[in-house]
């Protein structure tokens, strides 16, 4: 009886959440005349093969102006377990109750090894990237580093080789950082962090995926970022900087996670904004909910006389959804429990950006899913792929 009541409560919360319209952030208010758009979210493991095609379809329907590209901020597949949307149709485990962190399903090592070595990332390209007709830019998440095991689970792991395999698998070269459909051949870049400039906006994709955060390669990434910011400060053709990463910077409202090097990155970005007077926005995923104004915290306000950085989190592309952490009631209105979806970004002629969350309804999952998708999987992914009653975001 108790489980039935919990399931009913969750369904009511989901129905209310999906139908609600997210409000705009205080630091990124609506723009009157957007001239172009982009979209982002992350964390498409577990049910992303259903959610990502729905995101692609929703984005295709946006016009005047349309969406120029989609930015995925990491965690494509689960990697330390087999995703629900990749299991054989005869495996009905995904019809059961929500998984707890201490009760993860166990797999034979040979089955999990084949999934990690070949199937997982091949599946991601085939079912999650291919539905897009626009470029898809990729950022690395912590689950991309679990290809050879997960240290947290007591397995052997190899972060260095995982990063090399990641760059090779997704053909991420210095000359070509986005994917369109089945596009393949490339010469891999040595770096998982990179930038591209689009319509006077410099997009900077950083790597803080692993336990060493931004310092996984010592100070190399941080020095590179400093050089990019120095160049952007004096470049009159760059009006705006948008920085993306998987895990949010420290002292945010979404998760208590002291990412190594993150405080240094925060203050470098804040200094850049103060000196350049250019628009600056910081995007992340990792937490499986939507939250705006994530750096508007008492700790960060106390650390500087300037307004905090403008930050958004949207880890809403298919992973088990989390309940929001305890934040004040004003922020709750602007955030979203248990939604799948993506952030749509409107950019005006001055480079100002406004963000609005677009939730994905259950009917959209059904319409966008491949014809062979079992109805039971659609139902499970929408109705039961959550982490209840846990509050907040889980650390690395």
C-alpha cells in the first residue's frame, strides 16, 4: 500500500512538473529580439535513447529563429551498469521499483565488459546523436571515465585511457568538435577541453569530470583557460563568453561538491567579467534536475562585492531524476523536479542570453521513440526512472 501511495505521489508530481512553465533567471532575463538560439542539457544515461530523440524533435520544431546547435554536457551512458534502454526486451528489470544507490543491479563481468568496450558509445551515437539535424557539441562527464571500471565501486579504473578512447570514439578533433548524424572520420585531439566561436560568442567547454576536477592534467587546462580569457578580453568580435562543464563550480546551490580547481575557475571568470564588462554565463549538468541561478548563494555573495556568476544546471536528458535540494521558496518556482528536457537559449544582437527550460512530456517520448521500443520501457522511463525520496544531487 505504501509503495502504491509513493508511486501515485510521483505521478502527480511528474504531471504537475511537465505542464508547468519555467520562469526566467534573474541574471538572464528574457531578451526582446533573439537573433539566434542554441540548446543544452546533459546526463542522458539510462533512458537517453528515448529522451534525446524527443529533444531533437522538439528542437527541430523551433523556428524564427531556429536552434543552431545542441550542447551535451556529459554522461552519455551509465558505464558502470547497463542502461535500461539498452537491455534486451526480454529483461523486465526496468519495470520494477526505482533503484536505490545501495541496490544497483549486478552484471556478469563479460556482459558489462562488452557493453563498455563497444556497445555503450556506439549506441549513444546511433540513438542519441543521429536524430539531430543540427551540430551536436559534446562535453565529457564523470561516467565517460568509467569505461575501465569505477574507483568508487572498488573496480580498477583508467582515466587516462578512458579520455583517449572518448576522443577517438566521438571523433573529437581540433578542427571538428561537433557531430552531425553519422559523421565519423577524424584525427583525435589530445584535449577534452576546447572552444568554438559562433556569432560573436565564445563557447568554452571545460573538463572537470574526474576526481581531480579541473586539475586532472595539472595546471595545463587552467593555463589554457587563462590564455583564452585574455584573448577574449581584448577581442572586439567577442561579445559574450559561455562556459560549459559537467560538474558545477563549488559553493553552488545544486550540490555540495568541492571540484578541484573550481574555486580558481570561478574567480578567474568573475575577474574576467569585471575587467571586460562582457556577458558571461556558466552552464553545467551532473545534477539530474533543472536549476537556474545556481551561483546565487550566500557563500559566493560573501566572497565578492560583485554579483555572482550567472549559472544554469540541466542534467535532464534521460538519467534518473533527482528531487531538488532544499533551497528557498523563491528559487523553487524557477526550478524543476523530475522533468526531462533541455534549456533553450535565446541570444540577441548584443550577445545577451536568456534561458528557458523546455520539459519533455510522456507523449513526446512515445512519439520520438523507435518503433520497436516496448511500451513498458516508455512507461518505466517516464514514471519510475527517479531517485525518490533522495533530495539533492549525488556527488562524484
